[in-house]
C-alpha cells in the first residue's frame, strides 16, 4: 500500500454565489459562507468557520475516545473565542472551554482533554500558528446539553 493510499484525504469545493455569499460543498453537505465584505449575520465568516471546525474536531475527538475509555457522559458543549490581529491578518489567539456533563472523576476528565489535544487533526493544525489554550471541565447537564448555555 502506498503512502497516499494510507492517508485520509479531504475535498471541499467553494463557489461564489454573489457579492454577499458563497457556498461550500463536501460529500452530500452544503454550507453557506459569509464572503460579503460588509458581513452577513446569517452565515459563518471564514474565521468563524475555522473556530467551528476546531469545535467540531474537539467533539469528534471526544466521540472517538469515549468508547475506548469507557467514559460515561450525557453531553458536551464547546465554546471557542478567537482574537484577530490586523497586521498581518490572522487569529493571534484562540481560547476554548469544553464543558462535559459527566460523573467521571477529575483524572478521567484530564485524560479526555489530553486525548482531544493529542489526536485532533484540526487542533494540531491550528496549534502551531496561534496561541491555542483552553480547559475541559465538568459542567451542569443544562450547559453541556445546550439547555440555557449561550
């Protein structure tokens, strides 16, 4: 088996719709993108999309290790905050708060966090280019399940 055959690959196609937005497709999924210079509150802009990808990476990483660790949880919520630097334009820092609704002990929460940091594709892609810091903590059921958290 060649190296290329052993590696996962990802393909996305983005297309400009008009001066207010674009559409990206991947597999059978479509997402509308804010590419309007004035912004569009009904779509993710590129920086928000990156933060959403990071959040999804963290949640997917948790889903991956939960069965391996026999980790019991009722819900997960990830809050991500990015700060943009103007010159050169980039996200200079990203902070995150992963809230897990669980009765697992603190050492198991720490193990879960280490797995998120060690095995996340997007996490490990973003980390070298910005200050990426955060916590994984136990939270109330309502926060981790989206019931009242904003």
